[in-house]
């Protein structure tokens, strides 16, 4: 009997944890494991707001895959997925290479959800990859240097953040720390710098405890962030944004942080999706396929009340660990276990030494929440790369 082929697409949280679990559980000859990823590194998505604002280097948010993978057990292919052919059990890469599988794991991550807002795709930045956040950082610095030559252009010093969910709030926290440094570096009057955080929903951090939301807004307002809540963006242009209220904000920097959808490759492959995400069964399988599994931002899981779980890193990590165990069990003819998310709480950073969080019924504020977030980051780094990686990467 031939050795079963396991093909894993994407080295985000779900794909990487599936790979690492298989690497740990299976012996050399039990399966051919192949991991395909666009880059030769894994990046920590929940840190991307820091290099985007310029408070940390982009390198800080990434980990070289070679350091995590046992090359005797896992073959790594650096490539971009072009299409999935589930009926043929094959995947085509942009290079033209075709990979076949017995078991497929789709962890291709997300794309920005623009909700049909005109001009967003063309004119707004988004915090979604190492290259994207490098671009944002360089662009912000360029705006400051450009302003020195064109002091009438206050739109260079006006920054719009679309969305007051986790990504938007965390980015605003870092931006609030970074902008005073840039003002000093470029001799710019801080009074001229404007940051608007615009949210269509009636509250910032929708779904979060109101007391924590108020604390977060107070912290960010002290850093100079101006909120416009319950105010949808109607259009994004090369010159800024037009709001549903009719107000126009002139800005050369619009950062969109208001939602994601599953990777479009999944829908194009013919899988049944909702906003690009596959409603998986309790074993993380795609409907109609016993051998295709979906994790991370491409997977849609509902709680007992029939509401979808948000696509968080925490859940993606748990999916990957469970799926790695299950694939090892399937290969050995054992029974898989059902996936049940264990929500350990929610933490958000608000810049240096500041944060909010909810762990069970306990609310966390300020430095306590910031320290808990550091501890959570440490735990993840230790999980994927041991003590060495945790000590190298954590920012105290």
C-alpha cells in the first residue's frame, strides 16, 4: 500500500499547527507531508499592527519555517496556490506545478472584506502581510518627509483608520505611540497631525464589554485618536474618504482594518462558502469531502446558539492541533476527535504598556492586560518553537 500524501496549503496559524502536530505524532514512513506557503516564513498576524505603525520591525513578526520544520518529515514547497481541483485531488501552483494528495488541508488565510465600498481596493492599505505592513510604515514616514516640502498639504498628516475592531484599535494604539516620534524626527507640529478611527457599527470593538470599550477609547483619545462611531465610509478616493454623513476627510493614508473574508481560491474551487468561508463539520471537513479539511480564516464554525465564531488566531491554533491529531489517527485507522473550541479569553493591546482583556468574567485593564497579552504571545512562541524562540521574540 502506498504512503498516504497529506498536502497542507498555507503556513498561517491553522496550517502551521497542523503541520507541527503531524511532525510530532507521525513516524518518518507513515505519511508524505507537504507544506505549501507563499513565503519561507510564518508571520504572527496578531503582531502586524506594530510594524505597520513602525513601533517594531517587520522581522520581529515573522519566524523562518526552516527553524520549525523537520525536513526529514515535512517537505516544504515555496509557492503560491493558483487553484484547487478537489475532484482530481490535486492543487495547481502559479509556477505550473501540480501537487496531488490523499488528504488536503486548506489554511490559505483571508482577504480584506471591502463590503462593496467603492475605491477601497484601489486606494486603501490593509494590515495583512509582512510586505503590506512594510509598505504602510514606509508610506507614513514618506508623508512626514513630503509635508516638509509642501507645508500647505495637511492631508499628508491626516491618517484614516477604517474600522474600530481589534485590528483597527490595536493599530491606532501603536500609531498613537509612533506619531510623536515622527513629529520630533521631522520637526512637525504635533497639533497638525490628525488620526481618525471610523467605525460603521454603533460601538467600537463590537461585542466587547462596554466598560472595556470605553477604557480603550479613553486611552486612544488621550493619544490623539479621534473616533467617528456609527459612521460608515461610503467611498475611498485617491484624496481621502467620503462618509455616509456627507463629510469628506482629505487624507493620503487610508488603512482599512474592518473585516476579512476567506481566500477566494476556496470559492473558485467549488466549495460551498459564506463570505469566502467553508462551513465545516465537527471534524473540520468541507461538506461533501471526507478527505478535505479547512482551518483558520477559511473555516466557518458555529457555536451552540448558531452564531459563527470569529476567525481568531486562538481558534485557528486549536483547529490545527486537533486536525494534526485527527489526521495521524486516520492514517493509523483510529477514530478522530470532534473539534470543540475552548475560548481562553480575549486580549487587545492599546500601545506600549496598555491593553484591555476579558478572561472568563474577569475584566483586565491597562498594564495587567498588556502583561497578559505578553504571556499569551510567549505561550504561542513556545508552542511552535520552544524556549529559544520565545526568548528571542518576546518584547518585554
